[in-house]
C-alpha cells in the first residue's frame, strides 16, 4: 500500500487506487471513528465526506509543496499543524453555512484531525511525491472515503428511516428499522458491506486460472 | 515451497465430549418445545403458530443458503429448526409475520453462520435474533396481545398479516405484561395465574408450571445441564428475597420474580444451549448466578421491564473466559509446593 | 501485487543534522501561519455564527412563549431577577430569558433545563407565563431518545400539546393516556413512559429552582393558587 511511483503516466492509477482497490474504509479499514459515528443519515455522511475531502486534499497539496523545507525531525508536528488548520477552517465554515448539520456532526468535525487516513496519506505519499500526484492521490482517497460513507449512510437511512437525503421513499406506513440509525446499526451495516467486499474479492481468484493470484495479500 | 493443505487441526481447549450427537440432543429439545407451542396456540390462537412457523422458515432459509454447497444436508442436524422454534416462542403473539421471518434470518445469519456455523457461535442465536427485533421494532415487539379468551383458537390477531416492511395498521388491544405492570404501575399480578400462564406475554413465557415439568423431564433425560437452571432460578430467588425483605412494598415477592417474564423459558431452553454455555460444572454455576444477578438488577433498577434476554446474551460473552478459569486442575499440576 | 517493504525514514548519513534553531524556527513559522489563518476564518465567520445563534434562540423562545417579539436575558442576584447586558454575566451563571410582546410588555420567561432521559441527557426549553401562572409551551432542544418511541417527546404533537396550559403547581404529574383529571397532569406517551416521566421530572426540578425566584421578583406568592 505504500508503493510510491512518480512516473506521470501513473497519475490515473494514483487517483483510482484510493477510490476502489485501496479504498480507505472497505479495504484498509481506516477512519472507523467517523465511518461508524456519523453515517446515520446520507446527509451527515455527505457533509462529513466533503469536509474530509477538503481537509485531505488541502493538506496533501500543502505538505507536498513545502516538503523540502520541513526537516524530517519535526515533520509529523508540521503535518498535524497543517491538518488542524484545515480542520479549523472547515469547522467554522460549516458552523456558518450549515449550522444544523454542524450540530449533528458535533465533535466529529474537530475529530477529522485525528482521522488516520489523512495523516497516513501525508506520511506515505504527499511527503515523497510531487504536488500533482499528491493531490490526485488525496482526491482518490477522499472520494473513496466519501463513497464509503455515502454507502453506509444511505443504507442506514433507507432502512432506519425509510428515506434518502430526507426524501421519504416508501410512504408513511413504512416500519422503520430503528436499530439501523442507532450505533449498533453502524457496526451491522459496515460488517455486512465488508462481508460482501471480501466475498467478492475471494470469488475473483477462484475464476482465474493463474494460481499466482491466489496468494492473499494484505 | 509448494503450498500444501494443512491436515493438522489445532483446536482450543476444552477437549471434553458429551458423548451425545448434536442432532439427537437437538431433537430432544424440539420435542420438548412442542407442548409449549401447543399451549401457546391454546392461549393465543392460531396466530402464534403462524409466527413460530415464519421465524423457523427464516432461519432454515438462511441456513440452507449459506451451506448449500456442503455435501451433507445442512439442515439435518436440526439446529436451524430449533433456533427458529426458540425464537418464535419468545415473540409476541400478534407480531407481523414478516418481522418474525426477519428475526429468523438474523438469528441464523448473524447469530450462527457468520461465526462459522454450528458450535462456533458466541451468542445464543435465537436471543440474538430477538434482541435485533426488539431494537429494530420496539413498539411491535412490546405490544403483547391479551390471551384470546372466548374468541376461539382459529381467531387471528389483525396485526399478524401486515404487509412486509409496513407498520401495523390498527391499534391492537394490548395487554400489559405482569412485569410492565410492576415497573410502570406498581401493580403485582397474582402469582397463581402466572403459574398457570393465562397472562399477557410471549407464548413461551406464560406458563411456569408447564416449563417446570418440561425442564424436569429434560434434566432427567440429561438433555440439559441441571446446574444452569438451578443456579439461575436460585440466584434470582435469593436476590429478590433479599430485596423483598428490605422493602416488601417496593419490591415484588420472589415467587412473582420466578414465574413472570421469560425467566423460566430462558432457564430451561436458552441458558442451557450447550454451544453458548460453559462446559465445566463450576463454570455452569458461575454462568447461572451471573445471569440471575443481571436479570434481577435490570428488572428492579433498569429502564426495561424484562432483562433475562440481555442477561443471557451478556453472560454468553463471558463463556470463553469462564471456561478458561474453571478448568479442572489436571492431576499433579498447579499444586503449591510443600512448605510454601 | 508486489509489496515493497516499508522504508523507515532515516536521515542519510552524508546529510548534516539540522540545527535545533532550524527545527524551532520551522515549527514557529508553521504555528504562526496556522494561527493567522485560524484567526482570519474565525473573524470572517463570527458575524454569521453569532447572528444564527441569536436568531435560533429567539425563535425557540417564540415557540414556547407565544407572542414574543424580543427577548432579554435574566440572572438571579440578591433575591431578584435582573436583566443582564452583554458580557455582564459570569460564565457559569444560570440564566433565563424573559419574553416581551410588541408593546414591550413582559409575557413571561423561557427556561432552559436538562436532565437524564432514557438514553442520554435531554435538554429542553419551556415557557412560563407569569400572568396566567401556567406553562405555555415546551420544546425539546436536544435528546437521543429511541427513534420511533422515546422521540415522541417532540414528534408526538399530542404530547407536546400537554404543555400548552399546564399548571406547574404543586408539581406536574404524568398519568396514563386518557386519564387526565387535573390541570397539573399530562398524558404520558404509551410505550415511552420513561421518556415522558423524564420530561416531567426535568421541568419539576427546574421549577423548584426558578418559580420561587420569578414569584419573588414579581411579588406573587408561591405554592398557593388562592392569592
């Protein structure tokens, strides 16, 4: 996962790997705190995903452009300062623009700062690659994260409320699955999605004739 | 090096064996459940039979789906049918059938197959299914219909045939369970009618007398470990007796505690599930007493009227630990050296 | 996929260790720039945020105390409720909001209270009409009660309507739905008795604190309806 490649023809790959092959939630199982905590509705998931997108892309762009000036001994502290600044910016912006959603997301907006996906991308990628590739890599990872949050939030809202983005889907007589919008629902739905992801992955090599592909990889 | 299939199976302790095959033990319990099911039809009408059948169908379907590529018949051991039956008997009589079906699916799917099938699950599958339903549909799962009375066995509660995924359309006549009355209105139901079973509740939890007889027979046939029900019922009795003696107006009498709610049913059928209970005699005592204490605490001080389901599930989680600390000492090992 | 071993970041031997001054300077510059940006965004968004807070408070007070057009914060000092100006209030000092109608007549007070619910703390705001001596509105600000059951404390309009002309004295009682006999009783929600009782308890506790203060300020006598 920590492969580094600066060849420009790999740009597309750097972008797409975070979306699917190395999806931060479904494959790397990182960033579990926001994934489980704020996906009780599709709207919350979307806002959280966009906030993380802003912080991750901004931090990666900045870190990769100033990487040569930062001594290695203090690099983690500098990354954290950069990430925290972006988080503060998005925190106040959301409070001013969408105060209701900000209130529902609560402590999880400031907690983006400790989302390991973000620091992970800085340390593993942005600190070693060009600005162009780093931004692509960050966008890929954050779109993968956004996609995962939306999948969870959408499923939980559809089952738990019978609506998607607040739009009622099944009429007023739908019996909501209350547990889905409660904390256990987060674990249940994430577990089920991971089950299908792994089942999907496990089936693929079965069909291929190349035995080399059968070795499982982390 | 070439990849080879591992032939050596390393299993965790304990290596004890009951000497009874799984299907035989399952069948014994299934036979024992038939009179309970019949009595529930007597009290609550044909609706209860539909609910039990739906829950069982849900369980059997998932069991078949997950194991359909197995050489032998996955349903042969009867565990899916047993789980479905057990689940069905803990549900309210008027529960919409689609909810009962979903409960069966979750019980086997999340309660058993994802753990690796029969013998590997940590929690009692039937109670896991019930906990899921209770969390999901709190209103439907706590609407306990009153016994049918004179309406006849073939009368059906209107809520039974609700469209899948839809709410119960009409307000059904609900009877408050004896434990609800105690918790929220401070009324204590007469112990006599609890004993016979003509009160609101899930089918399985109504008649203490029948459950006591069945439990006795199962213990005599050695189908269940007598220590677990003894420890559970005994600890509930002793603990509630202490509270009753402290303040008899505030706390119910210990016989009420024994015969109300799902305690009897759980003691005979749920807590004794060999997969999710400890294997050692000492462990069985610890397990039972722990469940009894949690049940009394939830009933008297918790926010819910009935706590035996969560008591069993919580203690299920401690079973690996109990098994570890209650292993009998192998001869000659672990003794203190002389003079120390 | 070929996996490369993780490369531990090690300063190459040929390169010289950067001096401590350089390290401190880097951190200082980073901190300074970050602080600058943080303060700028704070100053830019502050007016919007403050305006929203004031507006949402005014609307909440309006909902629990009908006919309110302006509000004023009050604290309890020296046996009286006193209006506070901006910044005069101590940080932890409890306060309530007085509501005024269009002619600047005082209608009553909006009191925020909180306490334990079934799952988590419930925060609510209720309006007390000082002339009628009745609770005239209640709104749950924050709660995590069970969806579909406990959340009826704010979704069930029948339950909320209980608080439209409620006599708070001697204390509010929750009774089974349809068994109301006196004007200090409310209909509990069927199936969510605990949440209903929690609301009643929160308001009763808050009343025990604030009603004597309100009555002391306005010269009414307390715990009796005859005067």
